[in-house]
């Protein structure tokens, strides 16, 4: 898996065909920061317990142990989100792979992509990440009008480059398929 991207003369990201890319290093950091309110609340509770008489001091150590376990689980969860979502562009489709033990890979043909949108909260904007949503045309078998794929968190620069690349590739395929019909 590649973490680095190549850039052209205008400092735009260039994607290599057939190479899986991670969603950016900021994803790990923001995933950890989303756990911060719970950690701060637990620290406040521990400070209050520490000020109580010695009879309750054992509760402080149990609380501290639980806080350390929670922080370890949060770090593992953030690492999972960072390392389990990768994508690849090939000649005909966008491939999104997720999961570590149970892998799921979705291939979205460029001709089915209808819209690529970026959503970001204030905190995500501060740390340079966003959510990338890809709306696609649904299949008649599923009896749904639309389906979608998403990157829960992806680096902002990478998201913008991927949005431009997908918009370009989907419109190129639509134009070429229209010419074949005529």
C-alpha cells in the first residue's frame, strides 16, 4: 500500500493505475481526537475520586486502569480506520477495499458515478480531513434508484484530488458512450 502520492508540475496529486492508496495520515489523528471528550470526562471523574477519603482511593486506581484500557482500545480503533480503508483507480473502475480480517472490496465503474461530494465538520476541516461520498446509479436487480460508497474519513487534499479525478473519468466515459449510441 502506498502512503505517498506523486505530484505533477502544478502540485496536483497523480494517481498510479493499479496501486492501492491509504486515506491519509490525518485520519488516524482525527479518529483519536474524536475520543477526546470521553477521555476528558474520565479524567475529571478520576480527579474527583482522588480528592475523596482514602477508603475510595482504590476506586481511583481501578478507574485509572479502565481509562488506560479505553485509550488503548481507542488507539486500536483509530489505527483500524486508518489502515483498513484503501482505494485504487484502474482503467474502468474505482476499487474500495475495507476491513482487515473480513475484507470487503467494492468496484464502482466510472460510468455509474453520478455525484462525488465532500462533507466536513468544523473539527475535520481544522485537521485537514473530510468525508467523501460517491453516489452511483443503482442496479435494477436491487430495486433501488441509487446506491453509494463512502470514505468515512480521508485527507482533504487527497479527497479533492480524488473528487476531480472521478468527475473527470466519469464524464469522459459518459461522453464516449454517448458518441457510440449516435
